[in-house]
C-alpha cells in the first residue's frame, strides 16, 4: 500500500490582533473585526477535521504580540483540544511576534501539541502503526530577532523515514518589503531532500518553488488594507509519487480596495448614486467586507465635496444601509485624488503659483514639522513612526486642502 501523509499548513495567525486604525468603526462591526482572527482559527480546525488530516503545522506568529494574551492562548489551547479529540497532532513554532522569552504567562497545551522549544533545528516524528511516517523539522524564536541563515542548518535526520517536512519562519535574503528575519536563499532549501517546505512570516500567499514545494500560505486573516483578498491555509497531501496541495480560505472578514472614477458625477447626489451602484456590484459575498475607497476625478470639485464633509455624509449613509446585513459591507477609509496633478493646473490655466506650490510639496519632507510632536514628553509614547505610505498620504492631503482653498478663492 502506498504511504501517504496529509496536513494543514498555516502560519501567522496573529491571534488577538488589535486592528489598529479601525477603532472608529461602529461597535458591532468592530466586535466582528476583533473576533476575526479567532474565527479564522475556528475555520482552520473545521477544515482539518473535515479533511481528516494527520496533523496541523502552525509556522510562527501564532500570536500578535510577545506578551501573548491569556485569551489568545486559551483559544488556541481549546482549538488544539478539539483536534486532539480527532487524533490530529499539532506542530507549532514561535516567530518574531510571539517569541518565547516575551511570554510571561505560558499556557499548557494537550498531549497532541508539539512545540519547537528553542532556536536549535529539531525534529518531531509523526508515527503510523508505531512506525515513523514523517519527520517535521523547525525552530522557534527565543527573542524577537533571528538574523542568521537558519536554512543551512536543516538536515534529514533519518533517510529511512518516508516523508520529511521542514518549517521555517523567515524571509528571502534582501527582501526589502519585510523585516529580514532568518534570511535565506531558495537554493538553501534544496540542499537536502525535503519533501515540503512550510514557510511563515510573509503575509502574502506565495509559491517559491514547485519541486520540492516551498510555500508561504500567507496569514489566516487580513488585518489592514495591505492584506486584502482571500486569506487561509494549504491542505497538503504527500505520497511516494509526489505532492498535491490546495489553498483553502479561512478568513471571516475580507479587506478590499475599490477605486471609483467619479468624473461624470454632475453633483453630490450623482456621486451618492454612483457609489450605491458600485456597492451593489461588489462580487458575491461569503464574508463581510471592509472597503478602502479611492475616489478619483478629473474635476477639482471633488476636493470641495471632501472639504465640506459631503463625502463623509454619503459614506455614513451607505454604511448605515449595509452594516446590518449578515455579510455586511463597511467603508472604513476614503481617499480622494485627481487623475493627474496637471488637472489641477489646467483648472487655473497658466497659474505659475499653483505649479510652484505643487513642486514644493514634492520636494519637501514632513519630518521637520513633526519633530516637536515626536519629542513631546507625554505624547510621544502614544505615537508610532509613520510609514512611507502614511507620510505620502499626509502630504497629498495637505496639498489637496490647500489647493482646494485656492480654487475656491478663484471662483469668487
């Protein structure tokens, strides 16, 4: 009989994530948002049981913070207990967010849970009929940063074991989009005959290599606009003839970005009608959706509508119409811009001042303007450093507001 092993590969659960920047949404919606990481965990357990897998791999950042909340740990323990009743093992590691030495109240897990205890590459053996069927390799972060290339330390323990599965929470060397923890090159992962590499740390689903499969499943639940679309895990079946894997969504809320060209809206009521139609066209919903809306136009009047709070009022009306549905839609963020900056200049032909103003915005940095704020003795502890995108948004918004005032003056 051909040997076979099946498992769920998940990573970056970030249980009990605080969802920063979303506290302004209505309480009922925010409750669903705060519970979404736990709902994704519940879905993972359901999938594992339905697929009758042998075990589950959880590859780092199970929790959002090193001081793992008791609620998060208890919910994960409960999930493992449900899997134990179905004789499904769990092999898990800690990553840079939930590193071992940061947790002052560790919880005890049931006997079906096997945790990589430190930064040394170790392996657990999964048995079948008292014979080893699979070896699962990995390590946990003891402290927040692992800067060494750990991939080169992975070696098969016993080549008589049918299947060898490596877990690694880290990123490709020179990946500038993420913190370079446990950096590796793809070639490092093919130096020995591993059947599958279960990766974690990168929240975007990626297939780095088909043979052997080297996969990032992404996180199980998006937490902001940069983590849009379906989020979930891989169901993997290894046999002596190869590997089959399929992605399974687990998210309970989906983040989406929507861009709407409102150039043809003759007035604010036309804008409301256009947005209402756009929401009707949102693809078939199986989960609630949080929308980041980008309104673009060739007409600078869009800025006037924004400044007069008309757009805010329309968004409130649209949200009220959809937020009470079971699969609700909620617009949580709105950005406005013109198609091209030249459109602003064309609105006031040959206006040298507007042109020079726009150039100065492009050249200037906002950092000098924030120095006093970030050095404020009491206020600074509540502030986080701005991302490049946030800085650019602030500059664009300031430019929009200033130009709209100038345009307003020109019309008088």
